C-alpha cells in the first residue's frame, strides 16, 4: 500500500501549505501577482520548474557519485515561461553552471544524459519545452 506523500491545506487568500508527510517539512504556495495572488512565495507552477531543476541535479549527483567525480556547487538558474489560453507553463529554461572541474567528455555526456532523462523531465508534458544550457 502506498503511503501519502504530501498533505495540503488551503489557507485562504490563494495560499496553500503543503506538508511532506515523512519529514514534516512544509512549503507555502501563493498565487502569482499576475494571477490575483500576493506572490509572497513559490507559485504552484514555480514548484514544477523548481522540481525539474532539483530532479536533474539529484540524478546528476547520483551519476557523479557512481562515476567518482564531483558536481558540488553547481548552480541552476531556472526561468518559467507562461502561456495563455489556457494559462499553462509553455517552457522551462535551465542554465546549469558547473564549478571549474575539468570534466572529461564522457563525464559531460553522462551529466547531460542524466539531466535530460530525470524522472521529472520524463513526467512533464511534451508540449512544455525544456531548454537546457550546460555551462562547464
């Protein structure tokens, strides 16, 4: 039997509080300013873009650990692009800036493959463009 992953409460004023059941960690979401919200926290669509970047780096980290190289300190800049009619995410742009590490061509290839095939990347609808820039 699957255990619940998240419990979410609607707090009013277009705000939710989501609790990760296993750890008790919470996340607040707000509707964005351009969609009647306060924009004081991540919007739900921000979390989709964030999940993509975090998943990519988690899988890259696993590959780096298995292949015995280091990607610590890698920084991601994530841009979410919205479309209208219907309102939806149309593109997620991620710039991955790796620390100086003299990665081999094999390591670069492993990194790019891991990022492009992470579970979130494979779960996002194909109409959402995933534009990645790997800066070694």
